[in-house]
């Protein structure tokens, strides 16, 4: 019986692996590369196509394997994501960039939660959308999903919102910068882009379109933003456990559950900061990590049908739009006035 269960789980994992391989193949095409869309985004689209077509024709016993990819493999991917960062990144930019990152993260998350409450949105979707907009897009949504454990379709909805507005920002920022609407020097523009554009891939795409001076600072500022995922997840986990304890539910009894994958993420950043591994090995780890995160995204997409999107409604996208406006307006003003003031 146990062997049969493991075999069924393996079928689900292999299915997601095949879809992920397809996502990498599609992501390597010139069209997708020009859009600067990562295999993770292609993966969730493939998963959603599967969920709305072939899903009903496959055995239900394969579902545990799909869920394994969306939970366990996801957490492993978040931990290994730390190999993309070092604490030296913080020293390479001024205090203004760190301060702006912190303001953007705090205001976007709390503002998104309050807006979601005012719009009477599902609290889980509002939180996921806010964290995704505040920190690093899909990766932040995935990390938060692991901490609060919501239904997969809610995660897919939140990922969709940050992908849409992150992609829009990737094309909008260079156009407005080159036309002179964004009246900033290269350093300030890099800080602005890195602190407000959603995905790492989107920041790279926008930065490359604006020149090396903008791109270098934008990527570093973005990486500092990614580091802020750790304290955010710890605070979210603490808040969830306190709320559960207050309600007297079983989840709230006992000690607070620390999201250990977030702590390990920080540990990996510290290890990577020591520069003990050869660059070739780090590159391999990063490529493998991208594949793991693609599997997680594909699995989440496979749990998301059109009916669930209809159930979520238009409000998540409206919330993401309001947050997008704040990121552009608030981020621009901070980059224009705080960067020269603080340095």
C-alpha cells in the first residue's frame, strides 16, 4: 500500500517535472526572452492550461505528487534562492537605497492589507498580492503562501497580478526615463527601478533598457529588497500564530511555528557572502534553484482553474493596480528627493 502511494506521488512529481522542462524550452525561445519572462512564469501558465484541459482525465492519485511540488519543493527553492544574494550587496549602495526599500516594503504591505480590507477582499489574496508587489513578485508570493498556507488558486491569482503589473513596469519605466518624464540621474533611476519593480527578471529587463549605470544599481537595490523577505515572513508567521491562538484553534496552541525555510534562506545568504564556493558551482545551484521554483509554480498553476479565478473576482487586480500606482508615484518622489539628501 505504501509502495503504491509512493508510486502515485512519483507520477505527479514526474508530470510536473515534464511540464517544467517544457517551460524551460519555451522560456529559451527568442520571443519569450525578449519579453524577459522567466521559466517560472511560463511554468504557471502551462500548469493552468493543464488544470483547465487534461486535469480531469488523469488519476486523482497523482494529486499528492503535484501538491508535494507546490509545498516541499517550493520551500527548498526559496532556501536555495539565497545563493543569488550576499550581504556585500548592501554595502555597494547608499543608505538611501536601503531606506527606500524598507519604506516601500512596509507601506506596500500594510497599505495593501488596509485597501484589501476596505474592498472586502479575501484576506489571503490581499496579503499575497501586497507582499508580491512589495518585495520580489512571484518568489515573495510563494514564500508567503508557505507561511500562511492558503488554497493554491489564491496564490495563482496573486502571482498573476504581480506578473501583469511587473511586466508593464518593465516596458513603462525605460520609456518614461528615456523621454525625460522620469527626471532622475542614473543612480537615482536605478534606486527607483530596483525598489519598485516587482520581479527580479523585470528589474534586469528594465535596467538593461536604460543602460549599465542604471542596471547595476537597480539589480543591487532589488537584491536588498529580496533580503527583506526573511523578516517579513517571520512577522507574518508570528501574526498568523497569534491570531490562531486568540481564536482558540488547534493551530494556535503551543509554540509559534517559525518558517524555517525563511531562516535557512538567511543562513544561505550568509554562507554565500563568504565566497567559499567557486562561481561555476554557484551558477549551477542558481540554475537548479530556478528549475525547482519552476516546478513549484507549475504545480500551483495545475491547481488553478478558470472557475477559481472567477471566484476570486476582479478585486485582486484592482488592488494590484492601486499598489502599482503607489510604487510609481511614491517611489519616484523618494528616489528624487531622498537619494540626494541621504546619499
